[in-house]
């Protein structure tokens, strides 16, 4: 009986420890070159458009603000979005005065990661309300996605995939601005 207990007790401890949820802080890392190049193209489009733009920071309205997977909590998500807004989004928006002002207010509905075979996939979903010259004009949904190889099944890999999905979502929000402007002009 002693041998059986000696074998089973460490296994039981390992199995319950595997179910523990770990908190990992989201930290802003350097943007990939592909994203930076895409942001330069977006900045050029925004500068040449006939509208002025106001992009508000993404607000995290998720019910469970920490959980991003079954095993990892991401802490500091709202701070991450605020930093990205200050360091990445604001420099892309031209400071000009034009007759038409497009204002967008993104709200983060979901941010999660999941395993699929040997990959970790990240998903970020946002509802973006927009107004034209201060009048509410509508809303649309934006989804950001990322798929990375799951090398070590590390907690940081889950958070990294969520960060890249959120970056993709923000890029898609910015890409939509010229379309909103042209629709406002034609209306």
C-alpha cells in the first residue's frame, strides 16, 4: 500500500497543478515589420483623405476581463490597449481640420486563445461605433486573428497570440476609416 501511495500522490499533485490558471501580463512588444509597413500605408491613406479622424482607445467591456484561455489569464489588457493607442494609433492619425470628422469608438467584446493541433490561435472581437460630425452614424464588428505554432505550450505563447490578434484587430479598425469617410462624402 505504501508503494502505491508513494506513486499516486505525486501524480495527483501534478495533475491538479496542471489545472491551475496562471496570470501573465500583456506587455507591448515591437510590432512586426509587416504590421509596421501596413500601418505606414494606412497613415498615407488617412493623410490623403477628405476627412479628419478621431480614434478613441479600445475599451475592454468583456465580462471576464482576465481569462483568455482555459489555462492563462492575461492581466493588464486595458493598459495594453491604452499604450498601443498612445504609441501606435495616435501617431498614424493626421492632425488636420477638415469639414467631415469621423470618430470611432471601439469596444472589446472578446479576447481569447485556443489550441488547434500544433497551433495557438488568438481571436479579438470588437464592436466599433462611429459618428460623422458628431452624429451617430452606425456600428460594425471587427475581428482580429492570429495563429502561431505552439512550440512549448508556454503561458507566454497564449498571451503573445492574444496580443497579435488584438494588433490585427486594431489594424483592421484603422483600415476601415477611409471607407467610412468615402461613404460619408457620398451620402
